[in-house]
C-alpha cells in the first residue's frame, strides 16, 4: 500500500510555514493601535494562533474578547479599571 501522507521533508516544510505565519499574524495584530483599547477576535483559526495573539496583546489591550457565533462573546482577559 502506498504512503498517502506527507514525507518528512514536506511535513517539516509545512510546519516551518506555519511557524512563520505565527510571527506574521502577531506582528500584524501588534501593529494596530490596540494600546488601552478593547480588541475583539472573530472568525475561525487554530487555538495556538489565538493564544499567541492573546499573549502578544497582553499588557497592551484593556480587554480581549473572542466573538463566537456559537457561544457569543468570550472574555479572554479584562484589565480595564472600570
């Protein structure tokens, strides 16, 4: 039976592209004016990417919310003094 999965070289290449994408997305998010503002994440994405974005925004944004079509707003963190 033929191997239909990815070869090791292709898998490593794919993982490296994903790791590069993490840096691109977090840099893009951090380039927005989020200092002291509320930030709302929407849409589908891998959980590791949302965690990476949350880590990058921690200490910059007052509130980070994930807006889910299923559960509604989910508070990730809230550092607002009000």
